[in-house]
């Protein structure tokens, strides 16, 4: 299976779901009931009438829906494997690090801005301090970039939270206007209240239609970010694997020589004493 086609498929599927979620209220309310000869007036409501009945709050929800679709398209383009981890970057930087060309490796990272290049550049800036400092710098850079990506998708969560609240606000305001028209009547007819209540509920329907795809997209991109961040961090560690081994071997302490046995030390001491004080010749006296 060609992996390059998978982002396009996800993009097409996401756009289709967004369009269906936005068109669901209109399709549900504009469907003709052909089997019922006494169809009510609400079955003849079209999309333009729905927008007119929604009023100003409905327009605000529509603007939020457009912003939601734009954010989803942007995230599908920017939050993907090839964008965060450019192909060939890890291999090139790994080769330059093996040759101890750290400045060239940092230049390659800065010329290919991405999530992985930012982590590698942070590690390259601490190569003189050893692998411990390199690892700490890469962890801090990964946390910073991960937080930046999570802040980007946070707008989808905000839209998913505001949309139903705005819909509820429009519903409450519409019901207040509907009931205020019958304050002078002691026993208002239910049929007279139904049209006003129906119009008031349209904003809630619009708000829920935007909330569902917004929160679903937010959950999808959040899991996607966690997966790609883990892959990028692991790949960055592999890039510095040879540097880690070289640093550990270079800082390894020299092993101490094993202590000689007591007999060998005693023999060596006696030999030293005989050399310093030679024995007298046999049969003669020392003069």
C-alpha cells in the first residue's frame, strides 16, 4: 500500500464528514414527507429559511463551522509524518555526526525546519558537554514543540465547546421572545407557541452540528500528535546513538591493575634488600 495516498484519503474522509455534519440539519428538516398528505409546514423548511430563523447567533455558529473546516484542513497538512520528520534528514545528520561535523549537521537541521530538525539542533548545541547534556536538551525541545502543536489543535476544542453554548443561548433567547408575545393572554394555545419554539431550537441544532466534528477532530489530532512526538524522539535518540557510544567509551575509567599476591610482594622485597646489601664472600671475613 502506498503511504503517500493515506493522507489524501484521510483528508477526503474528514471533509466528507464535515460536509455531512453541516448539511444534516438542512437534510433532516427539508426532507419531504411524501407518504403523509397532511404534511406540516416544518417539512417544507429549506436551508435559507433555517439561516433566517437562526438569526445573528446562527450566523456566528456558521462562521465557527467555516473556521473549523479551515483548521482541520491545515492540521491535516501540517500534522503528518513527512512534515514533522522529513525523509532523509535523520540519515544525513547521523552521517555528519559520525564524521564529527557538528556545524554542518546543525546547518542541515536549520535548512530543513521541522519537529525533528528542531530536536536535533537542540542536541547539537550541547555536544561539547557530553551525551547527558545532549539528551536533556532534546527532551526539553521535544516537550516545547509538543506543547506548541497541542496549542494549535486547542482551537478545535474551543469551537466544540462554544458552539453548543451559543446554540443554547439562541434557543433561550428565542423562547423568551416566543413566550413574551403571549403575556397578555391568560390561556395561550399551544399551536400558537409551537412556531416560535421551533425557530428557537434551530440554533441548538446548528450548534450541535458543529460540535460533533470539532470534538472528534480534536481527539484525532491529539492522538496523532502523541504518536508522532514519540516517533520523533525515538528517531532523534537513534541519530545520536554512535555519539553516545563514543562518549561512554571515551569517559570509561581505566581499570586498576590487580593487586599482587603477598608471596610475590615478599619475594620482591627480599630481592631489593639483597641488592642493597650484598652477602660476604664464603670463607672470608668482612674487612
